[in-house]
């Protein structure tokens, strides 16, 4: 199967997770992604290297060579501090003046301009400043940070999407762009109805713990945690599964009254899940057409027959053996895994190939 980005050249000026994740997507869809590291890059963990760097060529070059490569690229993706590219002789404005179709995507904590532009930020800071942490945790306790580096991966996801849109736009119009992506804005974009509600004058939503409401929450079960996530049309099936005569009452059947009596309904969900194992929950959900789920561990995901059937995981060869990492974002398009190169291993070949092609 042809790869949608085959023949596209991407220069990834490595800084941290956002640029690396964006480059991973572009490489997976067939682009020739060249990653330059060196000073200014945030060291990736071994797990992050195995997940984010397969399929890329890795180089170590001086600033003069970096500029030459940038002018041979179709897309440049970077996530260093504002002004860092300019200090390397690769100011986006200058690059685009010399090569108008070039697309430059910059990911920073707070954008290229504004009062916070020069501030540094960890994933936790970006998560908090984007507003998501205001919704996680119990109102009586401190806010909670969700697992992983979600704010940084959101930045990489948005960077990859923006790069592809701008690149295909350049093919049509002959003009590239410099895309300025803020991790704070990426996190804020995940607030869904809470951000929209506040903009329309609704009160700021407070943290709600494990339950948005009784029929949309997470509960402990016999061997872990399980959840129910019902829309209104699925409530009758849930109540039939709970098999509790108390639920055949107007205060629960009527949506408006149910909200007022939510505290009466929550204990019934606690009792239901406390008597079930995670395996039983997963079996009961589809059998009764009720949206139930469980909180699984990484090992459980690797053993998932459904994920394996969809080709969710890529097999990456490493010095320690084969590692299985999340792969294609959706089926139906070609996807390339590629090999994991050593730092600087591809410098000579990239300089030779990219500089030899006349544009």
C-alpha cells in the first residue's frame, strides 16, 4: 500500500516529546524524517526512544549544515524555546523567505509571543495551565495529574496534524506557513463542554472526583476498577442490568429528577460493581448493550485480542529484544514502522542525499 507522505522530507529539530511524537506520525505515514539532536534537546527515556524514534534517520550536524538541510526539507518540526532556531541560523522567517513553500511547526509551552512566551514548563505545568487539572481529582483534595505526558503528546499530535494540513496547502498555493503551537492551548482544547460553558457565562466547573454523575463514573470492583458511561438512551438497559426494583421510580426514570437524586443512585452502582470482576464487567457490557469498561494495566493491553486484531501495536527491534509499542492511529492507510537508528548514525547519508537533490 502506498504511503500518503512518501517522498516528503521532514527535519525534526529534536527537543522533547512534542516534536518527536509529531515526527513519529509523519514517519509512520511515509515521510523521510531526519532527527537532529545535540545541545538543547531534552533527553528521552529509553521507553520514549523505542516508541518515538523508529523509522527516523538520526544525525548530528553543525548549524550551517542544519540550515542547509532545513532549506531542503518540506517540513521542519521543532519544540525548543522561542528563538532557538534563530540561534542556530534557522530563523523561521528567514527560512521561509528563502524557501516560500517550506512549512515550519514550532511547539512551545506558551507560544512564540505573549507574556509567558519565555517561560519554561513541565508536562504538569502545561496540563495545569491548560485547565485540565482543574477537573481531575476530588474537590476536597488537591488536583491530580493524569498518567503519562498527555499535554506534551497533545502538542505533538496537533503539530503533526498542522504540518500535514500546511504541507498539502503549500502544494496547492505554493506558500508554506509557520505554525505556532502552544501546549497550554492544546491542553485547553481538551476541556470540551467545560470551556464552552464558561465562555457562555456558566459557573466554572469544580472537580467531581470519579463521578461526573452516577451513570458516568468509575467504581471499584473485585479485582480493580470499572466504569459506566451511559447516554440517556442507554439508561433503560443499565437499569435492567442492575435489576433493582427501586429504579422503577419516576425520580430515576425522569432525566431531570434523576439529577436531583444522583446521590441515591451512586450507592447502587457501587454495590453492582463491588460484586463483579473486571472480566465479568467486560462480558456483561456488550451482552446487555450497556457501555461498561475497565481500567487495565499495560500488560493487559498487550494481551488484548481486540487490539491485536486491529494491528494496534508495532513490533520494534531493540538491542534488548522486540518491543511492542502503539502504532498506526487508524486503519485504512499505509503505515511504516521502520528501524531504530543510533544517535548520529545517518549523518553522512542524509547530508549526501538531501544536498544532492536539486529543487
